[in-house]
């Protein structure tokens, strides 16, 4: 008897951390609430540990960020620029990047360390916000695209313009099969 394969917890097909995060509204296991419904889910996505009580409080902010991110991706995928109101949460998280250098003594001398100005758990979302900000700046040239299957709501980044599907296995084959049957029917 073969070992049971654990189903993937997230669709990591976006080619971009912010897009992968936005895609967590869909759960590979089919949960209608999406792939992130608790701090544990969020921590698993971010690769964070068990989390302090403050870190656990980041979940509502993460969900707001995700909702705005989806609206931004929708606009970018149709060649528009992001709305000002949708970048507010990204800017709020980016603030956590603020740091200053400080000389700190070492055994044999000194080293320069970086001191974060904000000791805020929102900093956990910084990598997502940075990736999102990059997409917003690049705008239409970021190559954000929605999966070619109209019933699918996953996004991905593809600057080559050749990729059509979130994944060949999920949507590509389905579309191919549908086209095949359409041809068979018209030929009959
Ligand atoms: Zn798809």
C-alpha cells in the first residue's frame, strides 16, 4: 500500500508571493472558505512559527490586504493601474520596513546592526506587501494575468505572455478536452 499523498495546502502557482497570497481565497482541498481561515493557516503560508498573541492578531489585517490585492490584480490583469484606496493597507505594512543602523559591540570590535523602528507584528506581512508594491509600480508591464478558464479565479505572473492557465493539470487539460469535444460535435 502506497503512502497517502498529502494534498497541497495552497495553490503556489502565481510566480509571485503577493499573487500566491491573493490566490489563497481558493483552497486546493475544496474548502469554500479558502485556504486561510486561521492564524495557523496564515503562519503556514508565511512560514512563520507558532506566533505570539500579537502575531495572531495580524489575521484580520492579512485578510484586508488580500481583498485589496485581489482588486489590484483584477485591474492589473486588464491593463489598468491600481486604485489609490486599494494601496493603503500595502503602505501601512510597508511602514514596518523602517529601520536605522546602529553600531553594536562585538568580541573584537563593532558591527553595524539594523534596528526596526516598529516592533509590530504586521511586519510579518512585509514580504507580501513588498511583492505587492512591486506589482503596483510595474502596472501593466508586471504581466499579471487571470487564468484562461472563466470559471477559475486564480492569478499568475507571466511576462512572456505565453502562459494561459493557472496550471495545465487543473484548467489547461479541462479546456483542451472541452475544445476537443466541441470540434467532434461540429464535425458530426
Ligand atoms: Zn485555472
